């Protein structure tokens, strides 16, 4: 309080402090301190005290000395003799106490109301009175502009324009705002633009264990963008191999040597070290396999094609010596009735499955160079074939299997030996490829060339890739188990992660990898590594 406030309160105290007392001693009326009160002789002067608005009347003094002595003895024997008490703060009227509380700062006022029950009651009564007046004044038809009085649909619409950080702050305001912020309708727009976790493509939806809510997809997308992940080694071996992986919703398939293993997936994308299925049949290492249409179809260095039931692990068919060289690429189309194989003998084989699952050769197409990879577009039916790109052969060739003819050559301007080690269709007119030229490219079949290029910053060959089909791409390089995460809208990688080796200082290529909305699985020569973004 200021000095003027203190002076005003002191003046009020002086006006209220009244103490009148007197005795009739003969013809003189005196105050208790012995001074004359100024009253006329014989006037009736009773003893009374006024403290604020309280008044207490005391029995008047008697005229005779004997009666006066008797009354005094009675007072002393009945209770302690009264002494004049100094006026305290609580003797002031309520309106004055309220005036003093209003002059205090909030901290001092709170301390005073807690220390004294009387002051607390006075201040509480004032607050209740003001609240009642506000309720009486408030009109139900009055249009308030505060957020508390807005309808739920209006609040939800406003929250949609806030970014992730401000939505988190709004959730800490009150329980009502928290329940509104946690509604998926607020996060739908952000979830559709979430990095790597949007789950917009059917292929990614088939791989993901859980269909995440909008808010959870945004959270996973932020983890992807910042690189917040944990890494674990699922399996490890002592021998160097060239493993391949294929991801399903409930299982991860990986080939080690001549055997294909099935690892069940556990909560949050984890992989169990125990296996449920073990597929054997090849006499040499498995070069490539694919899991599609309820089958596991593999091609190996022994020039053979094998097929199993992906649900039960039952053996379906085997076709040996399908090509004159190693089968390096394989894919399935036509609802599981057509198998396409590519080999180092520079040919494509189109196989039709008969009733007894016996593959019969339908067509054999000449590619012109060794086949490193192939992928079939489910919508257009075109088959993209990645070649070794030597002796003038284009690195990327498109075939129409129904007509059995070459449709388009792309990449003839690239240098000799820029082989395409992996190819993935993104849409019916665009596809991604990577290879020995240390670049990953986005090709457009409408213009017949590549439209975007992402160069490996460490000048390393890119062995494999995978994508969510929207804005995220993951690549694996040929040294130190390096996995790169790219935003397709940027020319530089977001970050690089090194797969933990089995032995310290060991360098291994990433031969194959697979991703879903919250995980990356990378296969190296001696280990299978798992990156979790949950």
C-alpha cells in the first residue's frame, strides 16, 4: 500500500476509537484517566465502550460507597478484573476490513486471508456477492467473444489451423480443451501430410500392423522427421551372406543362404528372434524372393524357381533350370497366376501357374543385358526391368507382358555401367530406381526420362530402396550399413543412420530393406537390424 492509503486507514481508526467511561464521585464526573469529562454536576455518566460497530453496556456505578464496593468485589470474584484492552485489527467494521484488503497486493491479501479466518470469510463473501451480481447481469443472448462460450464445432474448426506445438499447449489449458485437442478430426489434415506415417498407400497399409489414429500418425511423423528411433539387432550370423527381406503385416521374411525364415512380428513392430516357418529347397543361395498373393516365390543361384504357401509354409512347386544363369529378380502378378523371372542370361521368363501349381513357360523376352531387378505395376501392368547398363543397353526398360514387347527405354544418356539394382513403382506413371551410379532417380514414363535426382552424399553405390509412396524414401548403401532417410521434396537426405555391426569396426552393405509406418528393417551380411520410431 502507498503512504496515502496508510494515512487514510489511520484516520479511520482515530475516528472509530471511542472510549467513554466515568464515575460519580461526589459532584465531579471523571474519566478513567482522572481528567474531567466536562459534564455538568449530577449528570448520569455510565461506563461504556464503543469499538467500531460493537457496543457493550456495563452496569452503572452505584451512588453510595458501600454499594460501589460490593459491586467491585462481585466483579473481582466472578471473573478477572477488566483492564482496558488495546484495539486490534479485528475490532474494525467489516467494511473497513474489506477496504484494507482491497488496498493490499494479491500476495499479501492471499496471506492475510489464509492467516485469519475472519478476513477469509469477509473476502469470500465479497467474491460471492460479485459473482451473483455478474450472473444477474449476464444475458443469455449476449455474444461473448471468449473461447469458453464458443460451440464445440467452432472450437474444433479453429484448432485445425494450429500447428503441433500450439495444439500441445492448448491441451494443457483445461480438460475441455484437452478432450477437443485429442479428437482425431483436429489432426486429419496433419496426418495426411505426416512424413512416412501417413498410411495413404494400400501397400503400406498392408504392411502396417496397426491402423493408427490421426494424432498417432502425426506423432510418428515427427519422430521420422527428427530421426528419433531406437535400434536393435534381431538376428546375427558368423558367415557372410547376401540376405533379402520381405515385410508383411504379421511377419518378416528373410533369406539366409539357401533357407527362407519367417519371423513373427510383435508389439510396435518388434521382431521375434524365434521363427515359425523355415522354407528349404534351393541347392544354392536364394538371390531374390517375393511374398505376394498368398505365396512365397523365390529364385536362386541354382537357376531354380520355388513356391510355398505363405500362411502354412506348405510346398507348392519347384521348377529347376529355368534360365541359363542365376535368377536375380522375381515378381508375381495376375492374382498369383503369373510369375516373372529375370536372370543374368539377359532374358525375362513369363510363367503361368496351372491347376496343380506347375509353372509353365509362356514367353521369354530378350533384355539385352544382365537383369538386376524388376517390378510390376499393379495398375498399368507394365514391367520395369533394371539392367547392368553395359554395351549400350539402357539401364531401365519397360515391357508389356500381355503383348510381349518392349514399350520404352529410359536412361540411355547415363554413363556406362550405371546398373539399376532396385526398382519400385510409385504410381502408374512414375517409378524410383537406384544403382551403381550413386544416385536415386524418379522416372516419369510420360516424358521418358528422370525428373528428380538424389545423389548419395558419401559417393556410395545404393543397393536398395523403399518408399511410403508419398514423400518418404529409405535407401541402403554399400558401406558401413548406412541407411539414409530422404524427403522426396528435398534434394538432400534428412539424416543417415549406421546399422549396428555384429563386430566392432565391421563394414557391410545394406543388401535389402523394408519399411512401414513406424519401422525400418535392414539386412546386412551378418545381421538383421530393426529401427523403431515408436
